[in-house]
C-alpha cells in the first residue's frame, strides 16, 4: 500500500468513521484494521477509533485521507457527552429508508444507526426502521409529539452538550429502574414493572404481552418500537420538573428506592448549584 493513497473514497453524509475506513480497505483489498493502522499505527481497533480519537489523530487521519479534520471529527462519537455514551450501540440498530442506501457495496454504516435515543433520521426527519426485517408498529403511537420532544432533549445533550434543569439521559436511566405497583397484582413478576410505567401506563401491558424484560439503567437502549415510550417519559418528567421525580420515588421500595432517592438528591444539589451560579453571573 502506498504511503499516501492516490485515491480517497469520499465519505457519505453521516457516515461512521469505521465504515469509511472499511470502504478504503475494500478498495485496497486489505483488512479494515490494516487500513486504519496504516494511517494511525497506534490504533487499537475500529471500534475505539469511532469513539476516542484525539485531536492529533484526527489531524493525521484527515491529512492522509485528504479531507478536513472537521469532517473526520463529525464521523466519530468523540464529542458525544460522556453521560450519553451508554446510549451508543455497538452495532447498527436502525436505518433510514431514504438516507441509508441498502444496495451500496461495501455497505455503509451511518452514525445514526448506532444512536439509541433516536426514532427519526436527523438528515430527513423520517421514522427510522429496523434494518433487514419487517417493522412492527410502535404500541405508543399516541405519544408522537411528546416522544419527539424527548428525542430532541436527548439529542441536544449528546451532540451539543445542552441540557435543561438536569440530564435527560439521567432521567431515562431513572425511568428504567424497577418499581412496585400498588396494589400488587396477582402473580406479581418484578421484571415487568419499571418507573416509566407509572408515567406511560400502556407500558406494563406491552411488556407483559411481549414477555420481555426491558433494558436496565446501565444499558438504557430500548428496541425501536418501544423507544417512543421512554422518550415521551423523559419529556414529561423534564416538563414537570424535580417534583415529579420526588413523586415517582414513592413507587419504589427497599434498595431501589434508596438508589433512586440518592440520584434525586444529587440532581437537586446540581440544580441548586447551577441556579446559584446563574444568579451570581447576573449580579
């Protein structure tokens, strides 16, 4: 392989860095990791390059592949807020029927396909779908506007570092904690009930019907057809403010309630510090 590729493959809009590197590798008939290490000898993996390139590596890669550093940076998740990184999947979860050319060889992977908070395409606004299989309609179709507000809140935090009175990602994590319904139903199964179900009542029946446990707060990426419920829940809590979190605390028991309370206390302390700081700046 020549030290500076005589032909560079143009990146697709919203393409993931590892996808772009893989398409270069296809052109030169070498493994993708070899192509990456030709540009960055210290690179550990394609996965790591997508998430943690530093400024010097971005400049070096851009120079070798004849593009702008800003273009390379936009292809990675390096600027994603740390609080949002648990919402980035390790493999594609969804695609846009308009913006993701399914017949492209080698196959493109777009950043959007890994973003676990999105239900619409950031390029054209269409609903995302599961790639390669029939989509089931979302059972939460009556929350379209509220879900889109939640998507925007999570997107603003992740991509631009903008958040309201607290982290929308943290709200999402709290809503996925287990709750205890009252009265406790016959045949009570703890895995079925999450705090989110106290806000989106349809959720309990959907979980029971599908016989699937929702993801945990440690990995808060829901299947695409269930994601509108979580997004709507985030929007509802954000609009209602801290008092709703205090109300939701009563839906829990034992260690879960203690962890929830601790998280609320931390949120409230951070909110008070932010308000105080804003007031000082106005003096």
